[in-house]
C-alpha cells in the first residue's frame, strides 16, 4: 500500500518519528529496526509515487463527504463536552449514557505499551488515560480520535503481572545478549 505523510500507518498509527524515517528512505531501501508502542518493525520502500494535486471535479464528492464528516465530528464533540460538563457537576455516568443515548464502552486494563484502538491514535488521550485516577476520575477535556470523540473515566487499576514481567524481562535480556 502507498502511504501518505498526512495519514497514520495502518495498524500502527500516526507515530511521527516512524513516518519521518519511512519517508526518508529511498526506493528499495530498508530501515533499521524501529520501535513504536512497545513493538518492533522493519520497513522497506518498494515503490514511490509522486504526489499531485487533483482537479476539483476529481475530488468534489470526497470534499463534500469530508465536510459532512467534519460537521458530524463538531456535533459529536459538542455533545461529548456537554456530557463531560454534566459528569463534573456530579451526574452519574450510566444515567448520562441513557440521556445521551450512548453506549458505555470499556478498554479494559492496559499498559503504556499496549495498543488500545480507542485511544492509541491520540497522544493526548493516551497521556490523559494515565493521568486520571480514583480522586480525579475524568480528564479535563474530551478527545477526538480519528472518527470519534471520547469521554474517558477512570474505572480502576491493576498491579504488574509478576509472571509476565519475568518472562518479558528474560526475553529482552536474550535479545540484547
């Protein structure tokens, strides 16, 4: 697949350092091992396609679709901000979900290295997820993540899995030796 410098890498996201490295490679050149979100990658540029500016008639439908999506996103963001404001006033999460006709979803427990589809595309959302806690259950803002707007709440935390830690520690040690 061809990539655009303005879009995220499918399955990986919008890691700017990764994209910068990929777009600096020449045709048929291979990258060094690169790390992103706790995973390692090697990239090779098989082909390059020159960028071009299409005529309006070629993009009119896409522009219309994008504008409608933009308006929908602005509406969703306004509703999410209203939802968050009511939470901060002390309203209950479940009651607000019913009032706003929204389904509460949970991401489950995750670490900073895990890829969480709902928030991993947004650096700010990932950081906010680790800043909220039992005393401050909601971040100060809502988050736009691709095609949705998120209101987050803290539900709990889980300590480190010692068995998994020891396994990963051994694996990393073996890779370095």
